C-alpha cells in the first residue's frame, strides 16, 4: 500500500507484498482480503490483487453511492500493481494481451453467497479475441466472455440471471447438448449475441465495452450488495452488525476452464458434516469456481478416499493430477496448522498450476464444530478455553436433530447427505409457497433444482432442503449446515417441475408430504416417525470443560416430570421456575378451578379449593422425587383469573349447570373478570392478598408433599416465590400465610423469595430484600413493564425499529442492557446492601440467550433458568462469559 493510500495490495512479485493491518485486520480488509494477505505472506500461491477496505463502503454510502475521484485514481494505480506483478506485458483492457480480474465482496464476517461476485472482468468484443489468441483456444475465450456478460449484467445491470439461463437451456435443447463443455465456438457466439440483445432489451443500454467503466460498475455493485435483501436477512439471522460494511477484493483471474488440465474446486480440511479429520472436497475439470458452488454441475471427489458409491466411476483429482493433488495436500495442511482451525479452501488449477483463491474458517454442523474443537485440543493445536470460545452456543440447539425411527419403508430416491437430521413436511417448490404454508401452520420441505442466495428466507423457515443438483459444497449444503437444517443435495433422479416433482415414473405434487434423511441422503414418500439423537462423547467433553470454568449455575423452567427429566439429562442444577398455574390446566382440574373463581358460596368455594389440593400435592411429590436434592423454585399462582375461564358456549353451559346459575349470570361474571390490561392488573401476589385461600392451598400442598417425600427418603429443596411484588408489605402479608402453615411441618426446610419483574420492585429492592431470601428476575415482564411494550404485540413494529437502528436486537430475545439491565444491576446492588449473599437468579427467556447470559455473568448473578432444551446453550454461554470476564480482569 502506497503512503497515504487507502488501497491494500497483496500477492505477486511485488517487493511490497501484502500489508499487515493490525495483523490482517478483518474489520478493515474483510475476511477474504485479510486471509489473502496472510496467505501471500506465508508463501501460499495467491494470484495478485488489491483490496478496497470497508471504510470505503461507508464512504460510498455517505457519498450518495458513488466512488470518490481519489479512490478511482488509487484503483488505477492498483491495477498497474497487478500488471507489474504478473509481467509479460499484460494490460487491463489490452486488445492482444488482456488482464482479466475478479471482483468479490469481502465482509469481516463470512456471509457465503449473500453478496455479489463478478469473474472475467476486462473482456469486451476486442479483448476476447486477444484472449483467444494468447490462450490458443477461442472456445475458452468465448466461454469466459459469455460467463462475464451474464454475471456482470445480473449483478451490475440488474438483469435477472434466469433470463440468461433460459437462453442457454434453449440452445442446449435445440442442439442436444447436456454438458456446457460441449458448446462449439459458433454456438458460444450465438449465446453471446443473444445475451447482448437481452441486455439491450432489459437494461436499455448496450453491454459496456470500456473496462474502466466495467470495473467501477462492479465495485459499486459489490458495495450496493451489502444492503441487498438477502444480505440484510442473513445478517439479521446471524446477528451480524450492519455497521461493519464490506471490503472489495479485486484479483487477477486464473482460469480453471482452459481444458482438461485445468479445473476448480472447494475443499474442507476436515469433514464439515461429521468433523472427521480427513480432507473433504470436490472439484470439476474445465470449469470456473461458480460452477461448483452454484450447484450447476455435480462435482467429483477430490481424493480417492472420498469417492462415493454413486460416482465411483468418475476420477478424483488425486487420480487425474496426482502431483497437483499432493501439492494441494501440503498446502491444506500448512493452512490448517497456521490458522489452527478447519479451513474452507477455494482453488483453481490452470494448466496444472495450483492457485489458492480463498481460505476461511469452514462452516460446519454443530456436531462437527464440537468434534473439531475437541480434536484440536487433543492434537495440541488449541487450548480448552479457546475450543469453548470457538463454539457458538446457540449451535448446540442443532445437535438435537431428530433421526428416523427404524423403518422397513424403502426410499424413493437418494442424494448426497449434505446436512444431518431427519425432517418431514409438505413439498414446497418455491420460497413464497413455503412461506405461505408455514404461516398456516404447516411444515415444509423446500425442493429446488438448486438453491441460490435469494432463497435464504425460504430455507430458514423450512424443516429441510432438497435439491436435484449440486454437491456437498453447493449453496444449499453450506447454508443448510450453517442453519442446522436437514439437507440433501445432488439427488440426480429427482426432476423438479412447476407444480410437482418426478422421480422416475413417480409424480408427487406440491403439497404432498416427503421425509428426508440428511444423514444418509435418503428420500421417502410420506411422513416417517423420528426419534431424538444420542449425545456424543465430544459433546459431553465440551460440557465438562464448560462446567469446570463457569460460575453461574444453570437451572430449568419446568413443572412437569417429563420437563424435569429432560432438564436433568441436559445438566440442569435445579428448577429455577416452576409455574404452578400450568398444573391447573388438566381437564380434571380446570373445572374445579373455575368453580373456585366463580362460586359465590364460600363453603362451596372452599370445597372446590380442597378438591384441587391433592392434585397439586401429587405434582410436587413427583417433582421432588425427580429433582431429589436439587432446588425447586416454586412460583405461586401468577396469571389473571380470566385466563382459566371458558370461552366456548358448551363449556360455559356445563359450568353454569354445575354452579346452579343461569348461563347469562355466568357470562356476566366471566366478563366482569376480564381486564383492559391484565398484564398490569389483578394477578400475581395480588391474588394471594385478595384470595388468600388459593395461596394457602398451594402452600399446604408444597409442605405436605415435602413431608411425604422426606418420609420416602427424598430430599426436597424448596424455594417459594411470590410473583409481581411491588412493596415489602405484600411480602409481610403473604409471609403470614406461609408461617402459619409451616408451623405444622417443622421437618421441612424452605426459603421465601420474590420475583423482580416490576420497575418499582427493582428500585425499592433494599426494602424488599429485608424480607426475601432471594431475588428471581422475571425479565420477560420486567422488559414489558420497563419499555411499555407487549411481547405479544411488538412483532408489528419491532422489525422496523431494528431496521432503523433504534434498537439492535429484539429486547425479548436479548436483554436491553441499558434500560432493563440497569434495573437488574440496581436491584442486585441494593438488595445485597441488606443481605451481602442475597441469591439472585433469572427465570425469563433471556436465561437461555448467550448475549444476555454474558451480561448476567458480569453482574454476579448466581444462576439463570431456561427451557430444558436450552440448558446446554446456557452452560456453554456461561463458560464463555466467564472467560471474557477473566480476560478483562487480567
């Protein structure tokens, strides 16, 4: 990089080599650019090029989506750098010896396929003939030109790529061509002519012939692609900040489509699906890189070991070019050793000379992520702490992939097992159909010839993805693995039509059900039952490492035996929220509870309450047995009473008859209990104050269940939680009921605490702590009452707030640190002024969110509680949070 220049050079014969920016700073150079610089510096064969940094993306938008004059001058100088690096009098735009370049996006965080790429830039009607003469193959030059016209017109001129594919497919059909390599020169000329006419029709301009115009247009388009719909959606899906921007990498072209001694491919240094320590990749002869990743042609295995049964007759790279293959093996091993992680490598072979175009940390399944992390520790390449930080906690959810139960049903077809798991759903042949069906509560399998970046939303909401074309490194495969979606690619016998799919003579219409097994590649007609997966030894190892580091305890939100058992299976250290109201919704209980609410006769009301007592008592006996010796935080009745009342006419009539009232009276009573804003109304401890007999029944049930459990050798660890407290006098009042009951159960130990879910409770925590043994932050309601936003209704506008940058994340997903978080801190600090060791926990949905967990860990929270299936996420996230705290305090 020249003095005062913003452009960074890399590769080639330049004595300047690449420029290190904060040790190859990805925030400046983008992931692609930083790795190209680094590879160049360690001696990897990289075609020369330069990088327009992310700062210029911000400048581009600030400057009305135009490149500054000074930047354009630097780009001219950088092109000269590439020319000088290659030598041999090659020139950009030269008619006899043209330099061609690729223009690629390069975000700081990998976003595969979400932004735009252009290859073979620098060709026009005259330079294509120069390339033909120089290469000795006019067919090759014409093939590059037709590819360039299509990519440039799609990306820069906004001509939909399907228009070009239609032209290509029509000419193939007319001339009985099944492989692009079989195009003749005359047919390629026909393709180019029709492409150019299409551009004139659709874009209303002639295809640009000036190479400088082409380059500036391409750079503009890459910057603009940062804000395209699919990129925005992907960033939101993966929590990538919009403020990062993208860099642009301009690099000299090397050609994999120069005949049978040339090719292109993608390889992973380890298996991205299973994590197995073995080279895993695919390649195509006489092709360019987009042919592999776009799934246009089904590629072959890179080595003999990876050849699959279905394409064993096709030679691997190890067989066709053994010297090139061995050189590639040396390079991939060097790259993995250098980066200390599994790498995703893109390469091109030009007339048996190997070039590396990109390396990056490879996208992998959650299963592979864990195995690779553990293996790298065992190989001495990384520490346990680094292994934990490399695993995205939310990815652990994806380990809970279901598998098919044993079935005698035969598959109707088989493809490549691109992403593990099993899924059933109705066939959706378009993203829009998939979206519409999901909105109606249906589960779908997205079925396409191949997916493209435009399909990102449909892929995200589908249960699984099935493609007729493409390999294990196609767009569908890579994106599905990243999403944790079941995926089968390259199902060769599958034909996708407009309203149906066909497999041989079998036709299956859109809307019918398929089951796919992404672990085997098998496709079944109809729905097949699934079963939960087994936990791997590597998963257990990661959890053990996490548990040895984290300080926060992890509890579960559970009130049924099944939920409690699942929670224990995943490592729960107690129950942080037992919602007793959920225990009343059984058919044999809800009727009695409705009588409690509506009965006017006190004697009958008391009788109905006593009818509920044995049900509630047995629930607690069962829970105490499952959680023997572990704490259970039992929240007394919380929701407003109207939630228990019937809405259907037949249920109202049945209740009226039982109560000896007429239907109109019951309807009036039900109506009178409805509140304009029940979230802020007659609920929580307010029910205990006004209907003390309800709370007393629950407390008796708790203590009696504890007594029976102790007699049976079970150790109940009881926490009784009072919800919606706003004043210390409420605790004092309710404490009287608890103490009155507890006098008859001297053998039962217990603690009484409160939820902090109202701002006043947080602000008055000092007085409340005098009477509470612990605080449990109900962050769902605390968020609602602090922000004045209902989580049930916020979806209508919260997305707009995120898009406008008013908020960065939905506050019901990740805690609002500045507002709600401040109240949590105030409550903890003031509460611990009164009781230094006051136990504090979180029982809202934020207890399973890694970002929120990081905040809670920083406050000194004792535990978080979350749904059973998110416990592994919380365990790992808590350990990672602790590691960050340790780094900050060094």
